[in-house]
C-alpha cells in the first residue's frame, strides 16, 4: 500500500476497518507498518485468526485511517482517512460437504457433432 503519501500526521498508527458487503459485519484493528521504505510503500502483515477474524468469505470493503493513537479502534475517533478499497476473502479449506457418486461403474461418453 502507499499510505504515507496520503498521511499528514507524524509517526502515524494505521487503523484498518473491514466491512463484509453481505453481512455488514465490521472488524476494526490496528496493524504495525513493517516497511523498511515507507516513503515508497507501506507493508502490513494481517494474519487471519490472529490479527483479525474474517469468518465470512466473500467481499469486504476496507477503510484505512491514520491516527496518533496506538490503541484506538473506533474509526470515528481516528485522525484522517487515507485509503478505501476492497478485499476478497476466500476459503483455503476443501469443501467436504459434497459427495459425488457414479450411478454406474462404467460410463461411456460419446460425442457425435452430426
């Protein structure tokens, strides 16, 4: 991300706010900028289940705020809005709820275009 170029406060803390588009569930959390070159880009590590729990797969809108507080997680109390975007959360676990069973042990498939 390139948040520094939009941030006007010194030594900011970044507050992330994710909102699920379908359920309207909101997750607010602080993440430490780990970039070694913040004048070029900002780097964050967001770990599912540790930093945030985005239980619902699908589209989440995100808003990032810069603030002077190291503990505030209320966007209404943040100093400034610096970015808005979208994140798509996908499941990495296999879907084991669906079972397909062939009706016949031998299936003959033919294609005749005429």
